[in-house]
């Protein structure tokens, strides 16, 4: 009896082991699965850009002297014609008073000569002396006018002076050059003994020269109020650090914000996919939430520059210039030096099937996946399309709703293996 019981127990134990082994063999293996679905396939990346202005104007003064008033601050918005600073005009006013005193003296001499009728009795030597004095004065004035013209032309080329001011400076120089030539010709006539120039004519010529000097000084007094030549923002104010203004140094820098652009650097691995005319998304960080604008790529540089990544690693990057769509900027502050995130979309297509890159493996140059069919996995060939950051677009071989093994390199996978989703 005991032997029968032992035999029964042994048979029962054996059957249990067989049953457990069979169940273990037949039980599905848990593996991570990905369900294939139609989605918007995108390949994009984001880089941080910097808003810059197209035009930066250096404001040079036309006169030099003591700074008596500073009318603006850095960061202040100004309009064309606004006064930036004021130079002391008192020395110029004093010089005009002196010249007017000289003119009154010349006029008194003319009256005296006219009364005494001495103009025709002036000796040849005296007339030549006076004429030489007149020529010397004309030469000095002409040299000064030519310097003013050269300075005006340089400022005009730099965009800091209007053309009308250059024309006025050129006209003044031409007039003085004509006066000098006439005085030199008159000297030749006197030296030949045929001159009939009177002392009164000489003083009249001096008065004419001094009147030209007064006109220039009055223009300089107007220029003592240094004004903005364009509207924008005062991004640099050199005059705040000095009490003496000179014509050799700018008093301020004005950044014109109209037509500004964003400069951003992208990796050389992405540059072939970015072209002039492409649309991008501009993202501005705000306390109340991000603001999105549209932008257009204007220019892509051909040369790469070495830039440091956030981790301090050197990267080769190419500068891209982007213009924001002005229609979308109303009510949004976007000034020089502002950070702007630029999102480039290299590829975008609706209703595309995608699988993780890890779900694919190569077999004889063909792309394969482990697809779930009726509870077990089968090797399935697929045709892939665009490579995204972490996925591939699948053009054929799978249908929406199919499930594939997420990790194709799992050594436990085999044809017909029953699996369940481990996730």
C-alpha cells in the first residue's frame, strides 16, 4: 500500500513539473511594444538667436567746445531732430561780436577815405601791402573752409550729416576760392602799375570776407545743438563721460530698430537643409507665456565659425540672418540685444506612420522590424522614409494599429515568439 502511495506521489509531481514547463514554454514573453499610428512627422530644432538692428548711426558734432547740457540717456528713444546735447555757443557769439566791431571799423575807414578823397592818392607800395594782407586773410579763410568741407564730406559718407550741409560747406569754400583768385589777380594789376584800386575798395573786400565768416559762425551756433539724424534708441552715449566735445569723436550712437533682424548660429550638420526664403518660428519668452512670431530666412553665411556649446565644447556653426514678419510684432517689445528662440522645421508631413529607430534592424541591407501578428512576433520588412531625431517614417510594410517590438536587438526575440506588452 505504501508503495502505491509513493508511486502516485511521484507521478503527480512529474506531471506537475511537466505542466509547469509546458506553461512556461507556452506563456507569452513580456517585451516593450510600440503601436504604430498616423501622426504629423516633423524634423525640427531650436537655437537661440539675438535681435540686432540693421542700422547703427554714429552722431558726430559739427562744432567743438564745452558740453553744457546732456539732453538724453542711454536706452532712451529719440526721433529725428531731437537734441542730444548742447555745446557752449558763447565763444562763437563773442567772436561774432569781435568781427562786427572790425566791420564797423572798416566802415569808418571807408567814410573817412571818402571824405578826404584819399583813395586815388594811395601809393603803389601801400596798395600792394594792403592787397597782400587781403590775400593772406583770404588764404586763411579758404584753408579753414576746405577743412570744414572735408569734415562735412566724411560725416556725410558716415551717414551722420545731411547733403544740404555738405553743399553749403562746398559753396562757402568755392566763394572764398573765387575771392582769393580775384585778390591775386588784382595784386598783379597793382604790381604792373596799372591798378586803380582804392583803399575804400580794400576795406569793402575785408567787410565781405568778414560777413562770410559771420555766416559760418552763425551756422556753427546752430550746430551747437547736436541733434539725432534718425529716429531710434540711444544705445551708446559717449558724451556722458566728458565735458569737452570734439568733431573727431561721436557724441552718441543711435540704433535704428526699423528693419531689425535676428542672427542665429546653426550646426554645419543642419545648414544644408536651411535656405533663404524658408519660414521659421520665433519664440519670445515672456512672464505671461511664450509669444510666437513668424520669420523668414534672409541670408545663410557660407563660412562656419567656432562657437562654444552650453557644455563648453567647441562647435562649428554657420550664421543665419532672419527677418521677423513685422505684421506680427505690433504690441510686442523687441529691442536690440533681445534673446529670441528660433525654431527651424526641416521636414513636416501629415498622416505619416513612424517607428522608433530602436525598432529597426538591418538584414542584408533591408530594414526589418519584429511585428506582432496574432499574439506572436514575425520578421517584417519595411520601407523607411525620412529619418527624424528618434524615429523613422515608414512608407510601407506596416499599417496603422500594428504593434512592433521597441527594442529590435533583444537577444530573446525569435520568429513566432508569443509576446505581450511589457509596458
